[in-house]
C-alpha cells in the first residue's frame, strides 16, 4: 500500500536528519586537523609497534638464554656428581626432568620426541606440555634434561598482554595529544578562515596576525590582504562601470526608441518605411532588455523580488507578436489566473523572451507555452538539437550550425535560472519537436535527448 504524501515527506526529513550527522562526522575526519592528528598518531603507532616488537623479542631471547644457562648448569652439576658417585640419579624436580643413557643405546624411559634429537638445545611439546631440552654427550654417555616452559610461557603471555595494552594506550594518547596540538597550531588559521567567511562584501575582513614577520600566518594574512585590496578595487571599478553603463546606455536607447515610435506613427511615410521604423523600434527594445539584463546580472542580489509570472508571460508574448507574425507562427499560451514567483519581473521577462525568440527562430508552425505552479514549458515543432549540440547549448557564445543569434540567449537563461534557484532542462523528442522546461525549484533533470 502506498504511503501518504505526509508520511513520505516525514520519512524523507528523518532520513536527511540522520544523514546530516554522518556527513558532519565524515567532514570532521577529512579536515586538516584530523589529517594532521592521524599522521602524527600513525607515526607514533609505527614507532610504538617497532619498539614493542623489539622489547618482546628481547624479553623472549633473555628468557631463553636464562633457561639455556640453567640447563647447562644442571648438566654440568650432574656430570660432576656422577664423576664422584656413579650411582647418582639424574635431576628430578618441579619443572625439571633428567635422563642418562649410553650414547649407543636407546633409553625407553625418555620421551619419544627426545630420543632422536642430536646434542644441543631444542624445543619440544610432550603430552601437551612445552619443554626446553638440553642434550650433551660425554664419555660415551648421553645426558638429557627437560625444562618445563609452562610457567615461562604464561609469564611471557602476561608480559605480551601488558605490552600490547601499553602500546594501545600510548597510541591513543598520541592521537589525543596530536589532535590537541593540531587544534592549537591551526587555531590562527581557523580564525583567519572564519574572518574571511563572515566578512561582508562592502567591508574588508579583519584578519588576525601573529605580529611576527617570519611567521607563516603573518605571510598568509598579508597575502590575503593584498588579494582583498585588489578584489575591492576590482569591485569598485565594476560598480562604477555598471553605474556609468546604466546612465550612458539607457539615455541614447530611449532617444532611439522614441524616434522610432514617432517614425512608425508618421502618416507621411510609406508602408515600407513604417515597417522599417517598427523593426528599428523592436530592435531597440530588444537591446534595452538585453542591457537591463546584463546590468541586473552585474549587481548583487539580482534575483530578489516577486512578480506575477502570468502577467509577465502575457506581456512578453505581446512584445514578440510581430516576430511571430513575421514568421507565420502560432503561439499558444496556457497559464493560470495568477502565479507569484520569487524573481524580479525584468529578469523573468528576459528569461521568457529569450526562450520565446529561440523557439520562434527554429519552429516551423507553432510554439506552445505552458505555465504552471511548478514549471514553465515551451515546445516548438522545429528540428531540435543533436546530442552533441545539447551538450554545448548552455555555453556562452556557442551557436548551432543553423543559428542566427549571438550565442548568449540560452547561456543568459541558464545564468538567471542559477541565480533564481530554478532548473533548466532541454529535451529533444524525435519527430515531436524540442522542449525547454524551467522548473521552479533547485532540483531538476539534466539535458536529455
């Protein structure tokens, strides 16, 4: 059974909230501080492991040497006692067993694992018990002494456990110490990052400084100050250019447009001349809209505002009616009574106007415009675009092989969509035309064919 929309939304929100801490944790462990701490901890772990292995090997070697010395002393003591008293018995004590037999005969009392061993020191396991074995041959007699290593193995196991625990504790302390030291070392850099991130566009950030010219932070802060100064001058030049262009371009355009309107209504002119004047008026209006769009995009907060998208769409279609009639195209607009969108009216008019002109340039007989609460869709019955052309359609100054435009229409539309939080989707439906869809949300599909 399908879940209600409210339940689906609640589950989606819960999933997003559960993913957020995980993403924050991953970002924290990928931070510079974490990488430095892990690097120092890894180096410390390497040193600790090497030292631990060396200590463990050294302890084992010392214990084996002590056992060998004990066995050698026991054999020499027994040989000396037997020289004084041939009836002396081999050593027999807790953890120590001795045997003697002629060197050319086998002693059935000895463990089977010992009988075939040559003289020297050996390790065996008899009846589940580990032994260190010493074998000597003197004057035709074979002396064998077994030392029970059970207690020694237990001591080594306890020592190894303490060694591993100490190594892990040292590694943990090394990581915590490296984390703390890395945090203190990177604190000035974090302050510098925070100052830059929180800085206002109109006011330069106050950058922390160690005061020491040889310090890396001082060098970094000075580099940022120089860059910020250059950036501030660039912004001032851009603002001055925007203000000058706004004044110097609009005035002559208004004069040209007014003169074109007067010429278009002059009854003394012929029909051909009035048509030419109307074309001048439309071109001037198009140029004024383009200048307005470029100036708006050059400023901060370009998309702030609200407008009735239905009104803007009807006005835009009326302004382009002459172009549609000239190409003998039928334009159909489907829209609700009213629709408020969070975008400045001039930018929305430029967006719809560019899409409509682009559709008119390629359509064969009709252009359908559908405006809903979620999207703006334009469909034309033109040839559309190939897959390669779709991949470059939104690039600035790119033009198709049959395009007569300047190559900034779709790029300008894509820029407006990006600033307004809309999504632009281009779709070519074979034998059915080309569809351009502006989705009024931050999610949307990619270009398809």
